[in-house]
């Protein structure tokens, strides 16, 4: 509990691995703007839509890795948080095919890429992306380990 209260977010550039033991994930790209908004406007025109390109990798020396509860959230400047949009994800997968889940088991030195869709209220400002592995593990991390990716 002390680590959670004392922690703060540290901005990092896209492509920076956020690791939990030997399982790592990073945001390699953020698709946004008018083309993305138009693509998802039939769902909710009043939302900010983000499509995240996510890479997960296994940095272990000898075993396969499967994260316990991997999650990605979009957080605004006021601390509001949004998980990925299931409706938006289904819409995207109709266009480009089924995406791999975050909790997929990765063989030794394996990495995979996937896309995830997020919808935030149109009034949300100061958006950031946060990767964690379940509430229990994340709350035990030291402050410098709580990395975020800024949405520009």
C-alpha cells in the first residue's frame, strides 16, 4: 500500500519495454486522428478512438512465460481510466482479423504483436497509456517502475 501511495508515473518513449519478471510489453505505435475517428464513428462519434500497436516479448533465459493478469489502460490528466473497448475491438477485428490476446503464453525469446482499441470521452485531456500486470503486482512496484506512454 505504501508503494502505491508513494508512486508516480514516469513518461517513457514508444518502444520502451515494461517488464514484469521476464514478460515484457510495449506500445510501438498509437493510431489516432481523423482517419481513425471516422473508421469508428458508427460506434460512438463522441469518443476519442485510439488503436494501440502492442508488442509482447519473453526475455527469460530458459522457460516460456505467461503473464498473470496483463492489462493496458488509457488514463487522462484527472486520473480517469479506460480499459480497451470490446465493441471497438470487434469492429477492428472484422476489418483486419482476430488479434492475439495479452495473456498469450510466449515461448522462450518469442515476441508477438497485436492491436488494441480504446475509446475515451471526447473531452478527455492529457491521455497516457499504462501497462500493468494485475492490481496486486502493480501496487508493489517502486515509483520508477510505473512507466507511461504519452498520447500526443
